C-alpha cells in the first residue's frame, strides 16, 4: 500500500524510485532507460463539469490504457493528480521510447465513456533518458518534466525529448520572480497613463493607469512578461495595492473632470478587504470616489461563489465606478450560453453604458457598469 496509488492501483513515486535504482544497479549504468512523464490535457475541465467521481473514473480508465500500452517489464506510475510516468528499461534505441510516446498519445487521447458521460482529454509527454539526462530517478523525472512543459507550451497533445538548455526559459522565469519581488521593494515600477478622449468635445475624460517595470539593466519590461508571474506568485496583491494608491495620488493632481482607470486582477478579489483598500486609497489621496474607475474581467462576475459580487457591491457603495474589460469576447460572447446568473444579477441593479479603447497593444472593448 505504501508503494502503490490507492485510486488507480499503479505504482507511486516511491515504487518508481526503487525500481529505477534497481534497474540502474543491474545494468551498472550502461543500458539506456527512458522515463516518459505524462500530463492529461483537459482533465480539470472534465473534473469541474462532471464532478470528482467522474474525474476519478477517468483517471482509472487512463491507467488501464497506459497498462495496455506498456509491456510487462515497464513500470507505470501515478505521481499525483493527472500526472503519470512510464519507466522503460533496456532500450535498444531512443526511437523505441518515442514510438511508445506516440502510442500513448493516440490511445489515451481517444474519447472516453464514463458511465454514460462522454469525455475528451488529450495527453502531453516529456521524455528523458538515463544515463545521459540523469543518473537518479528524481533527476530523470525533473528532466522529463521540463520536456513535458515544452510539449504543453507547443500546443499539447504531443511529445518532446529533453535537451540541454531546454530549461533556460524556466530558469529565466524563476529569476524574474526573484527580481520582481525586489522591484517592488526598490521602487522600480512606474505608471504610464493612456488618455481616453471624448471625440465630441475633444477633451480627455479618463486616463488609464498602465504599470511598467523599469529594470536597471533590461530597461522597460512589458506587463505581458511580469503580470502573469506576479499573479502566479501572489505578488499581484502588493503590486495591485501600490498601483491603486499611486494612481489615486496622481489623479488628485489632475483637473476635476478627468478620471483615472485602474485594472484589478481577479486574484485581488480573494482579499475580502478590497473595498476597504479602495476607500483608504481614495481618502489618503484626497480623490473623489466618482473619479476612480476600476476595470475587471468577466471571470470576476462569473466566479462560482457570491464573494466577488458582494465585493463589487461594496466597491459601488464606496462610490467608485466599475468597468468590464473584454466584454463580449469571453463568457458573455454570443457563442457562449449559460453561467451568466452573476452577470445578470449584477447588471439588473446597475445601468450599463459603453466605451472603446485605442490601446494599440490590446484592442479591447468594454461595457461600463455604472
């Protein structure tokens, strides 16, 4: 029981590590061994749509198909979640492992019947070979995982073989995480303001705050590069607080007819004190609440709980305006039906108007919720 996965009956990480070390000892490190790291594409969607029982059944069916692909000497393991590993020893050549990867992609990626529920998932595969890519199970799994990451980045439903330098992107990403934290401490972030102009009066009505990172060595870094990392690491919370406070302080210096627009990340809505933060930023800056416009994405309104809706209502009570980014391109598009009760519930209480955006880096359409 300590060496097998309770759900699928496959080997677990401990069994896999012991099997690899045994094979390595038997071959004295001379034979080629391959590890195929597998990750299901679309498993979360099945789990969310049909529930955990269907997700568990799908994992068991995947395990059955992997056993069918493997030979009697292979070790098939589940490391957790929807991550699986196949260990094949005594390879004649690397093409044998590549052929196995292709077979797994075809067989595991075929449609599933989960007791009457139809499900489609794909699979991505990362390959690594011992002894050239590692001499321990953990080293080899890490190399295969890096190759898997590249396979998923290249469109999924495919395989990639580990190569030296393949993890350069991951190392750069890790370095950026560290540098971004320091950037917040050192004051390297700046706000640029994009004016929105009323074409009838030719007057500026609003300026949207756009955060940029002025790196001491790399110069200006686009938010496309660092905002996803900030969200992944949780740094989006302090970054968002700084952006809101700085934008309010700057807008307080402008003529009273010009408002400021600030983007909110969906992750900021996990802070139950978000409305209080908005109120504090306005009070400290001496900015009238009606001159602050907070821009959200549709996912904020379509969250499974009512928490986001309550936060939005609290923000409206503060007096700030709320605008929706990318309206009509996601859940609210005409091609998407259902899951609109939160959007409808909120819009029923507030008049909706609209405006456009001329940002050349992201041609967005918004619907303002007044």
